[in-house]
C-alpha cells in the first residue's frame, strides 16, 4: 500500500469532530430543499405523497408497484418526464417546482416534502 493510500485510509478511520458532522449535516440540508418542510408536517407529506404517487402512476405511467420511495430512475423517468411532472405539480398545487428540484428529490416522498416546504397542501 502506498503512503498516499495509507494516509487516506487513516483519514477515513479518524472519528469526525462535532463541527465536521454539523457542517456536513448543514450542507446536506441546504442542498436538499425537500428538507425545508415545517415540523409536524409529516401527515401532510404522507397525504401529499399518496396524491403525487397516484399522479405518477396514472398520468405519467409509472409502474403500479411503485411506492413513494421508489426512485424516479427505477420508474424509468427521464429528464423530459421530470420536466412534465414539474410543470404538472406546479399547476396542480400552485407552487413553483423545477425539474432540477424533482431530480434532486429523487422520489415521490421527497417531492411531496418539497411541495409541503413550498406551502402546497393536499387536495383531500
């Protein structure tokens, strides 16, 4: 093993400091807009997840066995489908959602949380 590989292995095995962990968590939170939903919004996110799941199964022809946690990639959604989904959800819920945000969210559950974070509410 080269010296560089040994140093990298040691660095990976070092315990992280509290500050490093906090910085990584903060960076992930800032980079993922679906994490911006208000506390206590779990029931709303679950309800909205079911609505969005029905939409992707019906209008966008996702496999019926898809769940709210099935990645869009596994549903075989390409960038055009994600763009169409973003337009549909923006109109349906009256909030601005981009295809890039939906791509970052990666599944229906996180997309629902993103929508709730933008003050969208389920219809039911």
